[in-house]
C-alpha cells in the first residue's frame, strides 16, 4: 500500500509541478527549461542508469547479507561518476563567457543529472528490498522539496537553468536525507569480487542504457529541431504536451514496475528461471491492462484538461500536440515496463539496442519527410512513428521465434476490446463543457472499464484483488 500511495502522490505533484513551472516561466523559457531537462535525463541515463538497473536486478535482502561487496561496488561507482560529472559541469560553466546560454544550460543539466541519478539509485535500493514505507518517505520528501525549491526559484529568477538546478538539488537532498536508513553494514575489502560484479552488471546494463539513451535523445533532438525551426515558444508548446503525457505514463508504469519486476526477480531467484519468465508474462498483461485504458482516457479528457488546468499561453496548442505524441508515449511506456523486463529477466539485453536504433532511424526519416509540409506537427508525428516502430520490433522479437515468451493472447485481446468499449462510452461526453466533461469521462470510463475487468477477470486483476482481500480477512 505504501508503494501505491507513493505513486498517487508522485503522479499528482508531478502534474501540478509541471503546470506551475510552465505558467511561471512562459512558453519560451519553459522551452529552454524542457530542452535542458531532456539533456539532464540523457546524462542521467548515460552515466547512472546502469547502477539503477543493477540494483533492481541483482540487489535484495539476501544479497545484502550474503554478498555485501555488490552494494559497496555500486556505491563507489556512483561516487566516482558523480565527481566526474561535477567536474564537467564546472568546465561547462567556465565556458559561459565564450558560449553564452548553451554553456549555462549544459552546466545546469550536468548538475541536475547528479541529483536525479542519486535519487533513482536510492529508490532502486528501496524497491529491491521491498521497504515500501521508506520508498514512500523518499518520494514525499523529494516532491515536497521540488515543489518549494523549483516553484520558488522559478518565481524569483524566471531563469530556466536555475530551475533545473533546483530540481536536481531537491532530488539530491531527498536521497541524502534517507541514505542512512538504506545503508548497509561495512564490508571487508573484496576487490576481486567487486571487479567481477562490475563486469557482470555492465554487460547486463549497458545495452539497456544504450537503448534508453536513444529513446531520450529522440525527444531531445525533436525539441531542438522545433526550437531551431519555429523558436523556443513553439518548443515550449511541444514540450508541455510531451512532458504531461510522458509523466502520466512513466509514473503509472514505474509504479507497476516497482512491484511487478521485483516479484519476477524474486520468483527467478527462489523458484527458477521459468518461474521468473512466467511472472514477467503475467506482468506484461497487467501493464497493458492499465496503460491502454489510461491512454484512451487521457485522449478523452485532453480538451477539458486544456481548458481547466493548462496555462492560457499554451492553449490552442496542447490538444493538437497531445494527440500526435500520444501513440509514441504509450509505445514507450509499453516497451519500458512490459517488453524490456522480458529481456532483463533473461539477462539478454542486446535486442533493446536494435529496437532503439530502428526507432531513431524511423524518427529521422519521418521527420525529414514530414517537417517540410507539416512543420512542428510533423516532427511530433515522426517521434510517435519512431517509438511505435521500436515497440513493434521488440514485441516481435520477444513473442515470436525460438525462445519466445509464452503469453496467453486472451488477456491482450480482452484489454483492447474493453478499452474500445470504454472509448465508445466516452465519445458523447468529450464534447461537454470542460468542468462537466472531466469528471464525467473519469467516472464513466472507470465504471465501464472496471466492470469489464471484473466480469471477465482481465489480466487476472479480479483474482488478484480477491486473493488480497482473502488474505486480509480473519479466519472463520
């Protein structure tokens, strides 16, 4: 329950924070902020993501007691990488007199990446040990600090680089405040074992990192192209739609992944590799059962959300960009949280690199073809085409051929049909006045989809709820 509470808090505060920053900075400076933040995310994935992946896959309460050198190696690797990145940030800052604003944004991105990396690493340690209360505390502290520091900095400075640094510092401080609770006992010097673990973790994590870097470079390049072609204000319109949609699906997927992937790792560790793969297949069905109707619901409420919550300066652009970007955002979430775990549980992560390369190629070709006749809207469509192409490649690779994952087709088909029924029920409500459309779509969509899930036990969700309730009932 603590993890679910953390998800709800994180989702609501992230959405509110994004809208507040966009309102205060305005489209042009928000475009700069979004571009710099995308750079920080790329740096974080490139340098720190393998630590997070290694912690979620190879660290646990058993490992904490039996193989303490693993945590020691991860801690040292983070410290060394953070020191190197801090040096790069100072060098970029020193280049500001010569290179101007780009140097300042680069320095802020590097500084923010240090904080993001530490927070993600500490969060991964908490989830690997199934300490939900500590994870909730970490998320609450991070969101509270981010809300105060980022909004305060935006209000007082109106400077994109300063807001980025405030965001990175809020995550760094949140991780620092709880690091003692996540600490391990001191371990003896076992250099040989640390080196062996380092080789194993990098072989496992680097292909995932490479794919994720490509997936983050695609939006970064697309935002840069929009800014170059139509100015930072247009990049701000593009970025707000991408950030709100991306945060919704990434937060939802991460909340599922917090529980589901660790359960699969535990199954593989205690009951063997086949049990781990069976759990991953069930997990994929659950992710699809929640991501797909969420996407349909987001599409339905987008006009009402624009009228009620989106800052006035962005209205008239938000819905259009959202509809173009939505297929790609859904595809990226399904790759990250439904398909990637298949290859992670097998420790065969090279196909992720091929999927990323294909997606980037499709994005580039489509952008070149569509940007001329359609402008920034064509670049948004190209991004979705790239992510969808990567999803199709990875899905075919995982579910066909020798060694394919055996997944019953009943659940994916049932999810698609139930989502279609929900969407049909929402169509008449989408045109209502915004303050009526938003609650009506949420209520009717939840009832229709929930009833179908309960009636047909889609993705085993009804069985899971009944099992949970049964465990909580007193014995007769």
